[in-house]
C-alpha cells in the first residue's frame, strides 16, 4: 500500500494504474485533469469484464488511496443521448 502523503498525485495515479493492470483491468488511462477541476489532479479509468472484477478493481483503487466511481454500459448507451 502507498502512503499518499509521501507521493505526488501523478505517482499515486501511476501506482493505482499499475495495480489495476496487474488485476487484469483493461483500457487503463491516467488523465491529468488538474486544469479542469479543483476536485482532483488525475483520473485513472479502467474497464472490467464482470461485476466481480469491477468490484475487485474498485476495492484495490480504494485500498491504494483512490476513490472509485462506477459507470456501466449494458449495450444501451446510445439511448442516453439525443
């Protein structure tokens, strides 16, 4: 586990991305959003293949100092937009 008080925001994001990759997370992206929001400096985005895997990825992110936000597309995302 990482001591979030001893790393930069980028290092924390990279560590979380690495942990998610080792747990077979897919499509992992580390995005710098510091200029767009004051809430955080980086987003780490990852995809899982099942509810169980997504749950495990969320648990790992939280364990390593991150916050997990879950979105889902069950094949109907195009119906969400006009």
